[in-house]
C-alpha cells in the first residue's frame, strides 16, 4: 500500500494544501461549540443580547469558512485521487503491453484485466475516502481532545472511560464480523460457481439427468450462504445500537458529572454543553478511523496485486545496442535451441536445430504438448531460448530490437484473435498504411473475400469483441489476411488451419503459395494434409526433434510421423 | 439465425472480469452512497410491488413486530434530548439562583446597607442545585437509551432472518424455474446475464429488505417525532429548522442533477476503458507480434485522460454534497443558537431547550438524506425484482406427457419422420427431414458449419421440440417418453468439454452416479485417460479448478469420453468428440470408441473425414437438409459434395 503511494508524488503539493485546508475546516468545526458556549454563558444566562448577536455573526463566518475549506478539500481530494488512479492505470497498462508472453501467462489475462481496472479503482476509492477520513479524523480527534481539555480537564476523565470502551467493543465486533464477512464472500462465490456450472453445463446436466443433483447442490450452497448471511446480519444488528448507546451514555455521564461540577461552581453550563459536543466529535472521528481500517485491507490486497504487475521484470528486453541484419534474406535458423519455463522440471524444447531459407516451407508437427507452438513463439521472441540461439537473417533475435524483428514477421496465432472494429480495420492491423487494394488482395488470398463481401456492410462490417459474430473458420481466415497484408519475410502459422474445412484449407494454401515466394513459412499443424507438401517437416515428440525431412522421407524413417499419418490417412493415401 | 444456437455454448460465461461498465467505480467515494449514476427505472412499479408483497406477507407477523419495534425504539430515543434539556434547565436554574443570591449580597454590601440587611442577605437560604432531581432525570434518560438500543437491536435481529429467508426462497424459486426452462432460453442469452439476475439482483433485493425497509420506517418516525419535539419547544425555532430543510434537499437535488452528465460520461469512459483493456490483454499475442503496443497505449491514454477529466468532476460533485449539507446544518445550528439565546434571555424558553433543540437539529439531517436516498434505492430494487420476475415468467418446457412410455429394453432404432424445425418459427431450418438409423448402425453427419448438424443432436435429446413431424426411438415418439427416460438412452460426448469443479473421479462418475470405484477406473482406462490421470499430482482425486485449466483441452475431452463410456448408453452421440485431441491419441480413443459403438446405434458428427469413413450411413447436410446419403463408397461413386470434400484433402497431390 505504501509502496504504491509513490505515485502520489506529483500530487504532494496538493496533499499538503489539502492538509492545510483540512486544518482550517477542523478549526472551524471545533470552534462552533466554543462560540456556542459563549452565547450560553455570557449571552443567555446574563441576558446580554449584543454578545449573542456578535458571537452569532462570528459563528456564521466560522461555519461559512468551514464549508469553503471542506469544499476546497474535496476538490483536492478528487483531483489527486483520480489523478493518482489515472497515473497508476497508465503505468500498469504500459507495463503490461511491454510484457513478454511469459509474464503475461504467469499472471493470466483475466487477472491482469482485474488488476488494471477494479484493483486500481479500489485503491483510488480508498484514497478519496482516506483524504477525508484518515487525514481529517485524526485532526478532529486531537483537536477535539485539546478543546475539551481546555474546557474542563476533570470532565475529560469521562472520555478516558468511554473512548476505550468504544474501541474495545469495536475491535471485538470487528474481529467477529470481518472473518464472518470473508466466509460470506466465500459462500457467495460458491453459490455463483454452482450456478455458473449449471449454466455452462446445461446440456450435459440434462443429458445425464443430473438436474436433481444440481438442484441439491444449489440448494445446499444457497442454504449455506443464507445461514452465514443471517449470522453476519445478526452480529451487525448489535453494532448500531451499541454505538448509539455508548455515545448517549457518554452524554448522560457528561451532564451528570458536569452538573456536579457546575453545582460546585467549578464549571460553566455553556462549557459543559460545548464539552458534550466535543465528545461527540471525538467519538465520531474515532469511528471513522475504524471504518477506514476496514477499508484499508481491501485496498491493501489490491495494491499488492497492482505492485506485482509493476514490479515484474520483463524477461524479454531489447538489447542495449540493437543490431540490424545486413540484408533481408528471410532466413530462420535454430541452433541447438532448448527452452524451459523457469522453475519447470522438464524443458519444453530440447536442442532443436534447423534452417529455413527464403522460399521454403518448414512444417512442425507433433502431438498436443509436444512444444510446437512454443517453438514457433521463439521466433518473434514471445519467449527467449534458454539455451542455443534463434537467428533471423543471420542475427540472434536477442540482439535485435523487438520492433524491427517483429516487423519482419507475419504471425497467425492459434486462437485467431480479432479486435472490435470493422473487417477492414482488423486486416489493417497487420499494416497500418495498407491501401484498399492491398487489403482486398490479402482477403482474397486468405479465402476471406467471398464471405466478407457477402456480409451486410462488406469490409466495413463491424466485428464484435472477440469476433463472436463470426465462425471459427471465418475468424481464422481474417487473421490470416491480417498477416498476409503485412507482406512479411517470415510467415508463422500457429495451427491456423484447424477450423477450416478441407476444401478451404486446400484453396487457401494454393493461393498462398503464389504470395510467399520470397518468404520463409513456418507452419505448425495437426493435420498431415496441411503440410504434406512442405519442404521440410519437423516432427516433435515431447520437445525433442524426432524427425526432419520431407513427407516421403519421414514415412520411411520416422516412426512417430508414420503413426501420425496412419491415424489420419487411409492405406491407399499413404501409398 | 442458423443452426448456430447449439454451436456456441459458454460464450458469455468466460467473459471474465470487467463484465459491465458499472463494475469499476462502484461506490465513488464519500457521499457516493448519496449519488449514484442515473437510477434504473422500473417499467411497471405497481405490478412488481404487487408481486413482491406476497413474499413479505408470509412473514407478516414478524414484520409487524419489526415495525412496532422500530417505531418504539425511535420514540424512546427521540425523547432523550428533551429530558436532557430539562436536566440542563434545572442546572441553569440552580446557577441563576446562586447568581441571584450573590448578586443580592453584593448589592447589599456595595450599597452600604445596614449590617443587619447584609447579614440577612448572607444568611438567606443558599439555593442548592437540585442534583437529586437531575440524577433522577438522568437515570430515566439512561433507562430510555438502553431500552431504545435494546429494541433497535431486537428489530435488526429479527429482520436479518426475515430478509435472508425471503431471498433464499426467491433464489430457490428461480433455480427451479431455470430447470424447467427450455434450452432455447439459455442459447438466446449470455450466462452472465442470467447469472446477474440470480446473484446481483437478488443481493440488491436482500440488502434493501435488510436495511432500507427498516431505515425507511425509522427515518420517517424520526423526522415526524423530531418535528413534534421541536415544535413543542419553540414553533419559531422550528421554522428555522424547516427553512434549512428544503435548502438541503434543493441543493442535493441540484448537485445530483448537474453531476448526472459527469456520471454518465464517467460510466461511458469506464466502459470504453474496460473494453479496451480486456481486448488488448486477451489479444496480447497479436498486439505484440504486430508491433501494436504504441497505438494501444496511445488509445488507452486517450480514454484514461478522458476518464480523469470527467471522473474528478463527478467525484468532486459528489464530494460537494457532504460539506454543503454540513454547512446548511451549521447554519441552522447558528441561527438556533442566536434565536435560542434571544429567547432564553427573554425567558420565553429555557437553556436546556436550546441544548435539546440543537440535538434535534443534528438528528434531523441524516434521516432526511436517507429518505431521499431510499426512493432511489427502492427504484433500483424494483428494477431488480422486475428482472427476477421476468425470468419467472418465461415460458417453460412443454410439460411431460401424462402417460409416459418406458422402454424396457432399447434396441436403438431411431427414425426422423417428416421433421420440421426452426429455432424461431419464422426461420425454418429443417423442412422435411427423414432419417432412419437401424439398430447397431453408425450414422455419420457431415457438412459445413451451420448446416444443422448440432441441431440434430438438440432434437434427438429433446433439448428443443420439433415444429412438425416426429422422432421415434424403437417406434415410440420421443414426446411420449419422459425427458429423463429418453436421455437415459443416450450417451453424449460434445465438443464443449464441460466438467465441474470437483475431483476427476467425481467428474467421470457423473455419467453414472451409482457406479462403483472399479467401474470408474475401467471407464477411464477405456478412454485412455487412466494414464494421464495417474500422472497428475493428485491422481483421481485431483480437483479440477473452475476453468479446469489445470489439465489440457485434450485431457478434458478424454474425461468427457470416460464419462460417456461409464454411462453405458444404448445410443451414442459424438459431436466433434475428438476435435481437441491430437490424431495419435484420437486413434487410441477411436479404438475405445469402436468397442463402445460396437452393436450400438451411434451418431457421429465429425470434421475429420477419416474418422467417419467406416460409418454405415453418412448423411451430408447443408442448410438443414440432407443433400446426400449413403456409405463412403456410394458417396464417392456419386461424385457429389462429399466426394468433393473428401478429395480436397489431397488436392495438391493430384
């Protein structure tokens, strides 16, 4: 929490000003009872009208000054809290954009989103409150104590009893209520989980006739939640009455003991009245601080999560002096490359070596988890090789600027990631200054032109977030067009044909062939038919290269490859 | 709409955080409770209230007790300041008497009156403070306060059970309703939408019942009570209080109205920001590889700056209310002090009255602000209740037939006779579908996306009802069976690998709850899942986490296959069942499947043509109609769509 407060630095001046203003407000608030006691003592009881009027005007001025201070304070609070939020959010977002896939996967997209949005807002909210309560309440508390002492030291003994009582009861209640709230949150999550499962699994549940079972689970979760909620509510039920009782009790005590002191001529009535008002102000401040202590842990948890994002070291960094390859030769080379996730027991890739030159197609095939996608991800430096070197155009990718490296690459990711916006905009994502002809051409090559032009607004059709208004195959084709429009030196297709039917797949590959004459193509695939004609097929099995060569060569030499073929093709096709 | 309905389950559920634009700036700081974004408007307030009432009515007695307690507790606490004022007046009387005594004595001395006069003044009765009386008053006061606190506690205590149990009932009711809703309902909306009605809207109702309802009673009681007390002290001073009252209400309204546009702007900016963050983060790979970071950050900054601009204004506006209300109440305080001072000086009211009045003024503002809020809160709650009732009003599945037929032994002879079906009545997908799957046959269905393959499954399982014609199993129309009995006949493995949050063992057992331990292992072995399961740290007792992300997609699929194997159905449905496993594993599974499918009627939907070549009957579907049917050889000989599709796999070889 404290660590993240470094982002308050630019607003230090505002904070200081705010404190000054809050002091002003406190002074005004604390002076009102004082003036009132003057009215009582000198005005009412002595029947001195001018004193009443004079003091009244003073009070008016005081109230007004207090209001102004408090408005200015809330202005400062708003500016600095929202400014802080903006700065942190911006820092976090920029940081995440610089993340390599390794850090990204470590925290996970969903969690990163929460951290950038909700968590920061949480801290921001506490900051606004904090400005008001954390700063103001202690000022009021101390000021109130000073004022009440100045009114009557002996009567202040009452506070020695009532304040600790208040604190003890509050802490006691909180120690019961806070864990109960945590339990309740868990029960809520449990209920949500049960419900969400019964929604996502509706077909399976109905197919297996498990509706009664699910209902039982739900009712159980519901009962659990209700019981805890009732327990929490019952505890909370005592909170307000107890607080009110302590405050009222204090007032009664003040009047009794104050009355005794008045009767002994040790105190004036007005002062006693003022004293009781101070006592209220002090106790309210204490309550407010207590409320803050409930808020802070939540913000604390958020701050920790946000800090984790900010403190994460980016594994993939630009070199101090980036090199540029002498020429664009569209050459990809792996030299004894191994890769392991930090802390992992087994490496994902072991000693992979191959060369793929311009005009060549290198295919990577293997079972799930064999490391195919990781291998492809090493070229654009999603990750860095643990051992060995990955070279592009003869230069180690670690020695290049990430930007210039990636400018050479047209990458088609596995999941066909599209963005909200028009079809045109999505293809243009690959090349910002692409002309309409280039975009159309790319779409044609990717076999996307036909379905795009059949859509209501053609290339200007809006794609929903995540591309939910497109089929899997359509998304893949657009994502391929996006890479093609880049006209890159190196194409990487990460299992990008899986959602296409065979016909489209074949047509696409035929059209692509013409486009990529001078480029290196790396294809990760599951289907033999997609890669049979590659110049080089790399067969991966549990991270090891178990075969390399053409389709026919591998059929002869590689057992794993043959098994894959047998699983997909019939005898006559193999022959 | 095409046949897509069945093809996209689970789309809304894993949207993740940042679901709505509302999530981000919830509270909005101090005073945030007073000002929210624009309150949701309920469509039919009266109707909704009428439907909410029965829930309350069943707890009538408790509620009446709660009402009485609330009013009693308020009344007792309101009397407090008045009594306190009396005590202070008594003190002041004592003080004034003493002052008078001293004054007289001093006067006698100062005017050089005769010694006897001075002595008389000196020995006159020295007025005593009536501490006994004051003590009695304060004891009474303390008693009242304790009583009031006790009653208020009992009230909240009683209410906590009432509100939670009402919501408990409502939640169960909505869940039961959900169980009776047809799949059509689920396919037409996101899970988030349904979920939010059962959780957020329900929470809303619970909180309102728990807090706002009693708050409303106590607030109104307090306002009325305080007004009475103030009036009894001094009508003139009450007038001041009443003047400040509309002032604070007017001010609050003005600020709320003016800040509305900032709030709307803020919500919009938050929505945009969340959307951008969500999209850029989920598309991280594409952003990186296309060097799009700078644009992405620039766009983010732009929204972020806009959010700041409008956000601090909204925040400031909401921060204004508290000081302003404070000021207004201070104004009242000052005027009461002045006017009270004058009145006391003129002896028309007592000192204690001023003290009491000040306390009343202080207790006045809170309930008024609360009452103003409650209107807003109630409106939101009614809107929530309306959404809940909307679910309860949805048309349900066709009721089960009165005289259900049960098949003692299932042969697995399935017929589609002149089936007509569309996901909506104005968009008919299947016009006249006729299929016959004989006992033990394997029927494969191929065709492009949207051809209606998954629709066939939906109809067979009676997830959807046919619009015309009939589907028969062993000669019995499936609508003449209970849904449960019908579905028992089928075993289903879907592309969507749904597993629940629990152990792997229980997930497989889901297929047949009464299965023994050994049977579960057997099924896992048959699905070639045993090996990987035993390799997991927890083995069969490994708990799948919420997204089941601790095992791979392919492994999940193996588990669903094991689940289907365990259920040992008469008829199998495999809808893209092996789309997520690699082909070598698929071969293994296929072998297991072949055993399973042996002598069982099976429907197989598959992308990979190699997996269905051996089917007895291949149906080629396009746009809801069967355009070709026959076995592999027959279809190849016809040289139509299927042959085309099949040959395209090897286009480049040719």
